[in-house]
């Protein structure tokens, strides 16, 4: 079975399956990357919210110090 037709079938099928595998792997990598950035964004928003709440409730305001610095 060393005919050129068998070689063409192997090349074409390898190209198709390789393309499908490559697409799948890149799709998975993209989803993981996107999820990583969503987690970082969520963490950043939580830190920002925490910093804003700390700025609005400074210790001088809570203690009643009339000379706020």
C-alpha cells in the first residue's frame, strides 16, 4: 500500500486533525487566560472598593477630631 494516493490521504487527514487539535488547544488556552484576567479584575475591584470605603471612614472622622489632617 505504498501508492501516492495513500500518502495524500495521510497528509490531508494529518492536516485536518492537526488543525482541529490546534484550534482546540488555542481555544482552551484563551479561555484560561480570560478567566485569569477576570479573577485579577475581580480582586482589583474588591481592593478598590475596600480602599474607597477606608477613605470615606478615616480614623479622624470616626474619633471626632476637629482638626482633621
